[in-house]
C-alpha cells in the first residue's frame, strides 16, 4: 500500500507532505518522498493549492493508494473559552 499525507497550514511555509510505502510482507516502512510546500514554490494560498494539487495528481489514483489530509479548522468560541478557563484554573459550571 502507498500513502500520501498532506499536512496543511494557514501559512504555506508550514505545509508539508510525505509519501510512504507500506510493504505487505511486514517489512520496513519506507519514505518515498518528504517535501515542504514552501521549498517547491508555495508562498501564498494560490501557489500552495497548486503545489499540493500537483502532488496529489502525481501520486495518482490506484488500488492500494490512500491520501490523508490534516487540515486546520476553526474552533467554536465556546471551546476556546473552555480551554482558556481550564488554563486559568476556572472550574466549569455544569448546567
């Protein structure tokens, strides 16, 4: 099996990918490709999208190939408030 992992970021300089080969015989995991989007010209949102889209297209669809994407999402304000309260030692109110 082969995997392509994309680690996205709101900053194109912090986006990475890694292509891995998972041997069926239980052998060692082998890194085929490890790259940083910034190193390949991704310096803004548009070029980041193009760079990572090219990686996915190059990887290509086939049996035994999997793509995983770690993408940042926004947190609900209530969650942010709860984490802040926890860090400040404020006990939550159970309603």
